[in-house]
C-alpha cells in the first residue's frame, strides 16, 4: 500500500499532524557554537607558534556570532511559544491541486492587526551542492481569519499548487526533493517561526481531515 501512497510511510504525514519545536534549533545551535568556540581557542593557542591566517580566524569568529544569533532567536521563540502543530486538511498536499490545513500556535493574546506569513517552497537537494529552488509561494493571513482556542490560535491556510512539480522524496537519497512550509510573525514583540516538511504528491484523490 505504501508503494502507491508513500506519504503513509511517515506516521506524522499519514496522520496529517506535523509538529515543530524551536528546542531542536536551540540545542543544535548550542552544539555548533561550542564546536566553533573550541576551534577558535585552538587556533588562537597555536597562533603563538605558527602564523594562523587572519581570514581564517575572522571566518570562525563570524560563524560563531551567526550561531549565537540563531540560538538566541530560537530560544526566544521557544520560551514565548513552545511547540506548534500543523494540521493538514489535505493528506497529502496535491501537486496540480492544493495544500490546505491549519496552524495551531500558542498565542495567548492576539492583536487585531496580527498577521502570519506562510511561505511554501519546493527545493531539489543534492548532497554537497546548493539547493535548487523549484517553486515558491507566499500567503499572508490576517487576524480576522484566526480562531481562538484557549491560549492557542488556529490559523487556516490554503495554497494552489501548479502541476509539473516533483513529489516529496526521502532525505536519505543522494538527490531528493523537499517541500517546506515556513511560518513567521512578530507576536507582541517576539519573533515567531516554525518550519514543517510537508508531503506533496501527484494523486487522484487526497484524504481529508
């Protein structure tokens, strides 16, 4: 059955319920920051015995600063919003059809002028090479479309997808296609961001939530 419906091979795709937490980004950034710091200390300790290229030191220093910015941004998002959930109304999203669903996010107080920006991208990835972007589409949802549920909000979204684009593929392949939905907003002064890898396939009939 999974050969005819490859999205069923992943439990979250099959259930149409995807999760995102900034915690993983915080941890990954902290690890990368630690490695950069250790490398920088090692380079500086050797600079007394050998000439360490100034550009190399500058590059590692800038890389370290970048990871600090990423970690702080992710930590602020984690502290303010915690995990988010994407509920898919189309399982899977249909190439030549639509991708629709609802984002559920922790937002205790919604400003009437609040807006959430959704960006759907399709990229072909090949290990050791820059990603090739095949498709990009944006969507802005205003507060008038939100539905409050306690200290959470549910934000609907819907994209029309052109035909002729490739299916989602397994990341374990040397070359693979990945569809991503990224959501951003400035919520009461705190930067909200979530990223979901969504299932997109060429199908006749897509399941509904």
